[in-house]
């Protein structure tokens, strides 16, 4: 009796005693694995699989396939070329039994691709990882208590007001008390390029403070 099984995206027609090479399975030499995706057993055809059917096989060894060479060349003025070799990871099996029914009750380990096992493990780790708590939003600099509306000053918009707040300047009284050294320091620190004196912020602030 023969069966047609599916594994690694390929289909294989097998009989008991056949030696088979399939894409690498998560198994070690000496283990018995069971293929449950069976498309056909004898004259019985699945739709698309046969419920309860299975193929059991003994793992002989983990091997590599024949090396394949891939050559890529790009036809351009500064074209490039690349040669790359590859050997497919394979599992060598010997088919030991073909079951027409009762696959669920055998207790034999299901044949699973090595890549699938890695993917399942990574997904499980991600699922178990605790979710990071959302970071609390930092309060806005402009929300300082008791801050004056510095946009009243000539040439001060929202962006410049934000810069002043970040530098710790929030009131007209602070600006009114600036000395020439303070003006020079603030001008350099915030890259105002002479705007403070040009716009007359100190004089405007003093006028506001004095009423």
C-alpha cells in the first residue's frame, strides 16, 4: 500500500520501507515521527486530506542537500555580480508504517518543520512577555504656574515663547531685570542673533511691569 503525504510545501508518494529526504524536521536520529497531512492512501483520495490517516517514519539523520550555485549579474554601467552557494537542510527518514485510520490515538510525535518550531517558540515568548507600561507624558514647558503671556512682546511668537520657558524665563519681571551680560548670555544660549535688543524686549517688559 502506498500513501501521498505533504510536508515542507511538497508532496511525496511513499511505501513502507522507503527512504525519504524532506525539509529539516524538529527531530533527532532514532526518533519516530508521524505525518498527519495525508492526501491519498491506496485508492482513497482526501478532500483535500484523509481524516485519521497518517504515515510514520524513523529519523535516520539530519543531512544537507547538494550545493546549488546562484549567480546574479546586473547589466548596467556600474553593474555588479554575485555568486552564492546554498545547501538545503534536510532530514533523512525511513517510512515504517502507513495508517488508514486511528492517527490521533498513536501517541507518536507529529512531524514538524524545524523553522515552524522556532516560530512557535518566538511567538510563545512574545505572548508571555509583560506589556510595557505606557510612559507618562512630560508636562509642557509652557504650563509653568504663574507664567506671563510673553507673546505680548514684539517679535515673540509661540516658538520663541517656548524657548524662553525652557530656559526658565516665564515672567516680564525676569526680562525687565536683565543686564547687558544677561542679554548677551541669553542671546547666545537661545541663538536670538541680537533680537532681544533689536526688538527692545527689556524696555517693553519694564513698561509692562511698571504699569
